C-alpha cells in the first residue's frame, strides 16, 4: 500500500513539473510573436521589496551613470519602481520624465 502511494505522488510531481515547464515554454513562444505590455496588476509586484532585492534600484542607477542635476527619461516606467529612486538621485535641479503606455501604471506611480 505504501509503495502505491509513493508511486502516485511521484507521478503527480512529474505531471506538475511537466505542466509548469510547458506553461513557461508556451508563454515564451507567445512573447516571440505577440508584443504586449505587462498588465497593470503586475505593477504591485514590480514595485515590491522582493523586486528591489532582486534588482536593487541604486545599483541600476549607478551603473547607468545617472547623476545629480541630469534630465532622465524613464521609458516604460510601469508603476515607477525605479522612477522615484532616480528622482532622488537627480535631485531638485534634475528632472525625470516617466512614460508608459498604460494609464493604470502611471496612476500607480502617482500614488
């Protein structure tokens, strides 16, 4: 009886892994043929502490060469996960222009 349960669990795990891999492959193929912006609900993840841990804004800004007093265009700013950090770096003498296709993302940035 125990070996049957173990076998069923193994089959379910294999099916689960296969399903996840299949979804990722299908999504990658669709992204090759269809260009679309990230949905607005993703904005909350993009502006989360987890994202800041994975992609620290200060490192990106430093590597980009952004300095105080510069004018910066944040094209495809989304919910503004890097925009606010960039604005702090350029300071009062600089300017950051945030542009995105989706008004919902810009509303998240305004908030």
